């Protein structure tokens, strides 16, 4: 019996007992390029047919209706049957027959074309090459990879193939994909359900294609293995599978077709995305699509963001993880974070030196439009609630000393000698509370960030950039609001007198540490104030050491990367000596300011973040045999106890040698410094401080968590770029390294002097802690945080 099923006006037909359609005057166009027309309502595809010279398809064709087509075929079929007895072209297995007869496995031989499971998600096509042991076989797959597979991995052996050329696999696959039409399964389902018969892939190929040649059989296998609507697996043995038609009750055609169509649409969407990826990957570096182009379409944006989340181990849902996995699978890549990362780099979405930690740690880099608008509103407000109470200090010569690329200048210094010979110092600190109040929108955003982020590739300020740079920051030659801490020192370096006041200053010089050091060496008469500051710093350091302070100054690397998104960005590396005169000067003045603010807070019962650090267990004399600098500092820092904070009263800071200490000099960069300003400024106005000790403690716990994250990011970013710097140097270049300690046997922790980096290497017998050795870089891989050093043995 001929099974005819009309779907929305388009007829699909073929019976197991009928001859191949090519036998009739009605014939398929060439199989390899079978044309289809899409049903506009259902999204289904139906084949075009030719009957004689008539060309027909969905909707009636060019000159005949669908009914004419059926009549034509039925007439041809009747005539054919009258000429010969019909005998089934396919022997179907009914429910009364044994399935075992069809489950006979074909022996694996060299040259067979096999489909096999590469892993739980990937099925590949390959050619058997040679046995590998007793049971396994070496297979050359569609991706050009040779691997060993087990017999149980084989899902299908393409029949009728001998000595298949592996170079033709891709072409074979392409032809198979081009000729897959799941709607043809409905024909077979009706026929087989009527006969209660099962079918193999080869039998189905004979039914719907009129041939069980290799290509047709593999197409039928793909249709059956992927079908979720009409057929189910009855039995499987090795690479042989028998399918049976689902009962009518299980085939809810509309619902299943809807699901199938949705699945097909999703697969098409995925393939289109993969094509975009492949295209972007193939383009030269300068022609890669910009990152913004991946955000235009919502569906493309979701997929690219899924890949990004996968690359940084930050998938928000199983669906996002699944999407990324499907993309990687479609690209023939392993489902790993590194595969996703490399793919995103290869298409130009990520720069080669993308900072993964910056993404993983979810560090805020940009301010929202709302925050920027609020900040600009604050800038436009010229009122100053402290205007009447600001001391005019514009007569003072003011030095602001910082690194050369500093954008946010928080502090500056002045000095003079009194008639009695004592030194008077001013530490001027920028006054952001001129613009920001506790609890305001901009303040809450600063609290959320906790600190500005300084990386080799750029700075991400705690406040919106324009507010920080133009409003709050100290600027050379301009009138600036400040909080000025003045101190008169005793001859031994201790504090004789102090004051804390609102002020207005006019910075005279903006100096780098290098230029300030040079000025100190020149000892110019016209820069006497700078010399006084240097003398005061030396006096303070001597006094603090007498109070038990521990010197932990060392060498510290600083890197500035120009154009970090380039393939080979420029790297400027500086190694700063913290014992340098200008750095020592600034450091001592900041510590002095912290002591004064702690004393001021204690005398006036102001809740503040009072910092302390116990050091009762440290016997500095035990390390006096070690050379000063990185070696001694490293040894001492390793045994230091953790810092503490009290919010009610000062606690001793043993490492600094102070009875109390409050960080106060960086309110534009550090939120806890800003908190101290809120508290002190309220007292200066005669108001109650805005926060109690308990409130300060709660805020500090939030801020310190974020600060720890930023410190981790800064350290990892600095190390990445130092290793990248070393990677670019000539292999034969030698470096000085100091032995800090021995980790195990002759493996030592080293401090590489020229780059300010700690690493490890094997050192020769006889070397001791504190000795200097020469090393060369054997391997440097910044992405993997790998640095292998080798000692250069001296003659």
C-alpha cells in the first residue's frame, strides 16, 4: 500500500513495497544537490519533484497542483505494477521476527569509514588505519587527528566502503549534511507503523532515497540517530542499531515538530555564530572585528558573553556553561577555560595580554553614567562649607612629590626653621569632603570600590576621574582646598607641638621622586625648604628606631605598559629603592602625619581607624648579620604579626615605633582615609562625628575585603608584566640575584635585583643566605605564571 501524507498542502510519499522513486517518470533531482522549498508557515522543507517535463513543489508547482502530482505518481505506480509483480525492495523485520539477525557486527578492517564517540559530547567520522593492541584501532578522524579508539566507541560503520581516502572525509560529511531532511522520516514512520516493522539505517536509505549506497546509508543513520519524534532504538549491538516506529500515542506531531523546529533553529543559530567565529579567527590582527560588534545582536552577545564567562570560570548558570561548551565543541576544541580564552584572543575579542584576574575578581573599572552625572553636579557647585574656617597658607612653598604618572595627588609638603632652630613641618592633604558627604551617591560608590586600583596597564579611580583630577586633586600653581597638619619637632625628632586645620594652599612644585632626589643632591640654596624636609625625615627615622621601629625598606618594581592591547605593548620597568632620599622623605612625613592624627583623635575622643602592629616577638638583632635591603627585610617581614585596627583609641604600632597611627594622607585613593577625614572634619566644625566606633568597624570590614582583592590583583598583574618583560629579553642576558632563604635542599628563594621580583632556582653548594648569584632566564610564560631561572656558575 502506498502511504501518502499531505502536510499543509505538500505531499511526501514512498513505500517499502514501492520501487525507488527514480523508477517512475517522477524523479528526485540529483541527490547530491536535492533542492527544497521551505513551508512558510511551519518552516518545513519539502523536496521538489519532476514528473515528465513538469516541475512541481510545495504550493502546486509551476503547472500542476499537488493533487495532479499524486495522480501522476499513482498512475505510474499502477502501470508499473501491471508490468511485473511487486516484490518488496526492502526486507523489513516485523514484530514476529528476531532482531538478532540484523545485529551482526561487521569486523573492523583497515580503510573502513567509521563513526565513533570521541567523548561524551563529540561524535566524529574517521578511517580505520591499523590495529592498536588486541582490540583497539588507530583512526584518522575528520579533524586530521590520529587516535586510538576502543570497539565500544564505534557507533556506525558506513557500509560498502573499502580503503576510504581520509582526505575525503570532510567532503563526505558536507555532502551528507547537505542532504539531510528530517521530514522524510514521516513517510517511513507511517509505513513502518502500519506494518509494525523495524528498520536499520541501510533499509531506511533504500526506502527514502532508493539506494543503500555509502552516502545514502550514512544520511539515513544520521536521520535516525538524531531523531526525537518518530523513531526509537529497539536494540543495539556494537555499531549496529535497529530502530522502530514510535506508537501513534507517543508521536504528538505538532508538539514534537515544534520542539524539533526550535532545536533546529538553535542549531542553525549556533552554526551561524560558529561561522562568525571562524571568519573573525581567519582575519589578520588589525582587521579583527571590534569588541563592540559582538554586542549588537542580543543572541550573539549572549553567546560571546557565555564564552567569556567560561574563560574566567564565572558562568552564572548551567545554561551559560552549556552554551559555551557547545561553541567549543562545534569549533573542535576541548571544553576548558584555556580553550575559551585562546579562542576569544584569536578572534580579537580579548587582547593577547588580557588581564584575567581583573575580570575574574569582578573589579569595577568604569563609573556608571548616573555616578558621573552626580560627580559633575558636585563639581559645578562652588560652595565651600569650610570657607570661613580655612587658614590661608598660600605663602608657603609647597612640594608635591609622587611617581611621574600619578594622576591623583593627595598630599604635599612644606617646611621652615623657627628662630629657636626647631623645624616646623606641614603635611597638606587634599580635602575631598569639600565635595562629598557621607551617605551621598558618590560616597556610596567610593565605599563599594574601597580603593583606587593601580595596575601596570592603567588606573581605575575610586572617584569618577573628572571629580578626582579636577576637583579634589592638588594642582600646581592653583588654589587648592586642603586639610593641613602642622608639626614642630623637638631636637630629638619627637613631636613638640601640632595642629590640624582646614586650609587653602598653592602648590609650588610637582616633583617626581627622581627629580626630588636630584634636587637634594644639588643642595641648592633656593630650595632650602626641601633640605629642611630631608633633615626632618632623617631626624624622625632616627627617633622611630629608638622607639623600636623596624626598617623594612626594600627594592620595589613599578611598571608602566603603553598601549596594553597591542600584540607587543611597550613595557617601561622601574626598580625603586625605598631607601632613596626622596622616597624616605615622603614616607617619613606620611608616617608623621599619621601619628599626629592619632594623637589628635585620642585627645578629642574621636572614633577613627587606629592602626597598630605588635612586634614583641621580633628580635631585630638576630638579623643584623644579613645585608640591609631585600634580604634582611624579607626575613623580618616573614615573622611579622598581622596588623590590627581599633576604632576607639590608638594602639601601639611596633613596626613603625609609634604609640598610635591613622592613615590620613590618601583620601582620594583609599576609602578608610576618607572615613578619617569625615570624622576629623566634623570635629573641626564643632559637630558630632558621623560614625560611631561600631559603625566604623562595620564599614572597615567591607572595605578591607575589597582592598585585599585589589592587592591580590595588583600583585598578580605586576608579576605578569615582569615575567613578560623577562620573556622578551635576550636568552643570554644575566641578572643579579640575592639569596633570600633556602626552600628545600639547594633550591633557594631569590630576589632578582634588576627587575625587583622574587623567584626560585637551584644554587650551587657553598652559597649562603645573603649571597649574590648570577642567573639566566630559561623559560618565561606570564599567562601560566611560569619563570624558570638557572644559576650561571662562575669560573
